[in-house]
C-alpha cells in the first residue's frame, strides 16, 4: 500500500458499494469501491446474503435495499461519532501536555 494509506474496514468497503448501488452494474461498483472483480463478487454475495443489496438478474444491476439504506445511516452515524471521539481525544491530550509541562517546572 502507498505511504499514508490505511487498510479499509469491511464496513467502509460495504458502505462504498451500497452507496454506489442505485441501481448500478458491477463496473460502476468496482470503481466506487476500488476493488477487483474477485473481491467485489465476494462483497456482493455477502451484502446480498445479508439483505443489504438486491440484484436484478435481468438488467444485471444491484440496488440498495431498505435494510441497506438503514446500514448507510448507521455507518454515517458511526463516522460522526468516531470524528467526535478523535476531537475529544485531541483536547484531552492537549490538556495532559499542559499538565506535564507544569509538573516539569
């Protein structure tokens, strides 16, 4: 992986696929999720089995189900909470750094 890149979680990749499936074919989902065809097929099977995506075999497209849209809402809430946690952690570190500086004098 490139410098500064982190591994993506299953949840993040699932969210990328679900958010792009409105309805879309595999090619669009591959580009949206940055996965190769083999990995995309594994995710699609998992998401369909979980009821988060539906597939239309006639048009060869995939679409988010109501449960998939619910997942997207939960994922967005998770991202917001994670960002808030990081901000609070930064404040606490800053306050601890000031305390440590006071103790050193």
